C-alpha cells in the first residue's frame, strides 16, 4: 500500500512575503478556492492578528466550506512569563474559526536566549502551554522553527522542544529549515532522529536559500516524514520556500507516494500559472514540470529522437502534469524539427525533403540577421506555410507612415497611415494611438476590418524590443516580439530592422496574418500557450 503524504500550502502566508508580491483579500480568496479545488490537504491563509488584511481574509472564509482542504490559521507561541489563555494573539487564532491552527516555537537555544531573551525551560513551557491551550479548540500543527540549526547546536534541547509539543497535543510536528542552509544528508539524519523520539506525525518545512528546499523535503520524506509544507512555484521570503509543484510531481511520479486526488496532477501546470497570474509575476519558463520550457526541445538531434519516442529526452509524459511538448526552431534545428512542425499542420514535409533543407537555410540566414524563432513560433509557421505553398494571401501591403508630434508640455500624439490592397480595392487608412505600434495596429485593423470581421476577436497583448548588436549603438538592429491573443489562444511573431518601427511593423503584420489563418476551433493548435501574459 502506498504511503500517504499530506501537502500543506502556505502560499498565502509565506508566499506573500515574496519580494514584489502583495495579495489583496480578493486575491487570497481566489487562490484559496483554487488550491482547494486542486486537492491540497491544508491551506494556510495568513496570520490573523498580524494585519487587518489577514483578519478580513479569515472573516470572509469563516462561513466557507472547502471540498478537500482544511483551513489553517498561523501564529506563534505565547509570550514569555504569561499564560496562553491570556494571550490576545492566541485568542485571535481561535476566533478565526479555522479548524486547524499552526503555531511556531523556538527550537534553537541561541534564538531562545538571544531573540526571546528567556530561559530554555521557559521556552519549553511556552510550547506546552500554547499547544495545550489551542488543542482544546482545534487541530494543532507545531512548526519547530530553526529546528535543523537547533539540532546542530544542541540536539538534546531541540528534540525536547518537539516532545513538549507532542505531549501537549500537536497532531503534527514540522521540522523547519528556517534559514534554508541545511543540506539533504543532514536533513535526513535529523528527521530520522526526530521520528525515533516522537510518536506523532512528522513534517518538513524547507526554505531554498541554499537551493535545496525540494531536495531537503524529499530527503525528509524518504527518512519517514509524512507531511510536507511549501508554496506554489516556490514563492517566499528571500530565495523562497520549497516548490509544491515540483514536490507533488516528484512524490507521485518518482517516489510513488499517495498524494492529493487521483487527477490533481493533470492540473499542476494550470495551478502554477494561475498563482503567478494573480500574483502579477512573470512566469519562470524553466520551472521543473510546469515551466513552458520544461518539455521544450531545440537541438536537432534531440528533436529527431523525441519524434521517434518522447522518453528519449523526457523523463515523464508532459500531459501527466498538464504541460505540453514544444519543438523550438533555431539555427541548431535539423530537418526533424521542420518535419515535426509540418506534421502538426498535416503538411507533407519530411526531414530530408527539399522544402525542409530550403527552410533550414533560410532560418540560419535570418537568425544571422538577428531573428529568433524560439519565442516566435507563429513566425516560423508562416515561413513553413510559405515554403510549402500553403500560406493564405490576406492583402498586399504597399506602405505605411508614422508621425509623432509633441507640442509644448502636452502629451505626444502618434498618427499612423497604412496603404494596402485587398484584391482590386486599394485602401488608405489613418488612425491615432498611444504610440507607434498601437497607431499602426489601429490603422491596419481599420483597413482590414471590413474584409475580415474576425479581427474584432484578435488583440495585441504585448510587445518587447531588444537590441541585437549592441556595439552598433543607435544604429544597431532591433528585434521586436509581438504577442497577440484570440480567446484562449495566443501566439508570438518577430520582426527585425535597424528601425524599431519597421521591426514592429513586420512583427505586427505577421501576427495579424497568422491570426486570420487560425481555424475556428484550435484547442490543439501547436502554438497555443496557456501561460501567455494577459496584460494589454
């Protein structure tokens, strides 16, 4: 029978301490409900009593019923030389209505004497008194703060702190690597010693300051721990906490542990993207399992191998964590890359065909000039369709003009003129915008809208400009990436020129061309990216 591992999420408390992250009450409620739907065992929504926002969050959650998770309120042991029943912060934890209360206490003698400025015996009394008082009202989880540093300095006392919590009624005692500086072998040793000393469940709470939070959590589980704490995407103070997304996948697929619900991991990438979106963070494409690049293949030899059998360069099926395989296009690509992309569009192009050789030569030349197709797969597909003679003709572009004018202290105004031909009809349109790209986008749409009403559903969501050859200074080539969206579909195109407006124009035209060629239903569209930015 598989061993059950509890997953405890602290994204809304520890994760909220991430630099640049500030969750509103509405954000916390949205994330909490989504984490519950995902199937987590425990959700810690904050520290009621520490700030008005967390008090409001628990008030909003008081009448809610989670489907899978248990709501946890976080706090600390009572103050020295007081009684738990008289401590106002412990009273607030009970008043929160959370069925689980997690409190932390000191287990490192150095912290007891220098931070709390009390005696070692008084600290043990604080743990016993606080856990015992709270256990009368809720399930109690005890977070042994700085346990691994404490165990290294004074193992006997650190273990006495754990025993005090267990004897007072803690259901789980969690070993915390609060400074994040412990390595996996020491975590395993200390966890094994804790399990020998205790009868209750033992957990792990690791920080990533030495880059070992996930490894340390796995080491603790392999030593016998049955409760793991962390955050979605590893959010947290300083270098962050253990990444629950990575941990969940490793526990299920590498250690064969019983976690979450049966189908939870099929939504792992989605929950990772959701939290980043609500937190207004840029996606880390290189996150294990859930990153956009986690199953991306660039080198021609690798692509050739995965098209024969994906396991040659993929350690699991991307679909098992809700992700997808991606084939990248670059000067390193081989014929297999082209053939793989062609196969997705049902084109008859093989890796040794003249079309493939011609396209690879063209890509190499364009990348030498500054193009990059790794993040602009729609531009590559347009090249592929042109090479195969399957590219739909939209219009003939005859020219454009952009005028930027600023008078006095007023805001600058931008006006764009576009001239194009659709069939036998010539169109000349003028539009204003917030800047050159926006004005060009508006003028181009104005010219095409009557012939292509579906343009109403295509919108520009982002564009980025990067200097290609920095040494050329103001005469350098620039590369512009344009991202567009239609419903749930998104795609990116690229343009290169010594003129930033011209580079943007090329990327913009390709973006609209590609969007107008999308089929009505394209849930299987190869360039679809669920984690594309949604900012306009």
